[in-house]
C-alpha cells in the first residue's frame, strides 16, 4: 500500500470519535469482521489508527478505498463543511429518465477532459442522493486528497449542494461537469450557505412549515389616556402587547424550529424618488443594492428580533421571507433574462 494512502487512512480514522470508529469501519466494509475483532477499540485513537492501517496494508488498500471511507465520514458529519445551494434549469419542460451509470460516465469524462490529475468517487444513498468526492490536482501535481470538493446531487430534483475546496478556480469546471452529466442547460448559485446540509435541503425541498406575512403594520392612533391610569392597566397593556408580538412572530415563522441557515443575500432594485424641481438625478435609473445576512443561526436570530425588543412587530417581509425569496431567486432572474455568474453548457 502506498505511504500516502496509509497516511490518509490514518488521518481519517483519527477524525472519527473513538466510540464510533468500529461502526464506521463496518459501514466501510473494506475490512472483514474477523479483522475488526483483532483491533482494541478501547485504546488511544493513535494506536487504533495504526492498527487499522496495518489491516489495510494486508488488504492492499488503494486511494479509491480510502476515498470511500472519507465519503462515509462526511455523510455522517456533513456539518463539518460549508455547503452552498445551486439550481440547474432546462431550456424546455422536457423530462428524461435518470441513468446513474450514464451520469457517472459523463461527469468523469467532462471533468477529466479539462483536468487529468483528478480523482472522482461516487456513493449512492437511499434518499436518491448521489455523493461525489473530487480531489483536485494540477497539470504537474497529483490530486491533493486533503483539499477535496463534495457534491450532493438529488437525481429527481434540479438542486445541487456543493462544498467547494480551496481551489475556487475549479468551481466552473465542476459546474460544467454537473450540467453536462445531468442533461441540464445552465446552473446558478441560489445564494444560500450553511454548515447544516439538512437545513438547506429542508428549505429548497420545502420540508418545513413557514407562514408568510399577509398583513401590514397598523398606523398608531391617537388616544386620550386618562391621567389616573393605574398600574394594573399598564400591566394589562404590556401583557397584550407581548401576546401580540408572540402571535405575529408565530404567524411569520411558524411554531417549529427554523432550518439552520448561516448566510443569505439578495438584490434590491427600486426607483429613487425626489422632487423634479430639485433636479437630483439627470437620468431616471433604478437604485440598486445588495443585502447580505449572516449569523450562526440566521432564521432563529430573525425570529427573536421582535420578542427581545430589538425590532418592532411585525417584521418586514424582506426578513421573514428569506427562504422563499431564495427559492424564487432563480425563477425571477430567469424570466428577466438575467443570469450573471451562471455556467452554460455548450
């Protein structure tokens, strides 16, 4: 077994929590049960990793087998990576039967035609998810197994979840390979990013319930308050206001926990209004700006703004509708014919 393969397997084993090493190796399936019984999984992890490497040497493991173990680890711990959502589209409404073997063949051929030094591994899971691991090299160096890109593609949907490596220049090649292999026309980033892969899936697949505002803030009305207002009335008014805020928050975000979203952005475009006599603008051009949001738990943070008194209730639909806006982003820009940064297949 190559020394670089042995070291990679050793480091992968060291990443796994000690209580879960045996179970993950069993899922791997490269080592037999008899071989695993010879390993003392109660010793320190460094010794466990050395024993596992020794068994892999007996079985003549190669980088392909080592990559499968890495995919299994990333599937169990997807939150170790930062994921971005991409959406693909077709020119028409045509539907095709998905062929996994054809997808793999086209993906490999497209990627390797642009870059020879690259290793590609696939693993299918029961939820129609295809996990793809890509280790990138250069025309003069072998693939770096420690700087990999991961792709999760659900074959029955146009959505792709990508965790890119540090080689940003390889992202266009990866997107081109996905578009060609899946028989789509172009692909566009949805500008949703998070460590929580499952939360991103919940958002784009609409697996969670979120209500959206169908009301507008009521203007304040003048009232004649009697000077002899008692403390009891103040308490009742505060209680009513608290209940109102809770109700509006519940209507906007729902009762359940929010998907863990860490980053979102979208573009706003509006006309600048001013007195024509002031002659502020020579040309009537729209005012454009890019709105960015980031937080360890963005939607839960927005949900807590009104109850904590940091914002008035109800919140603006610009805040409560972030997941819906992300889902509609691609469709809106497609209708306008605006797809900056998209990757178009030849």
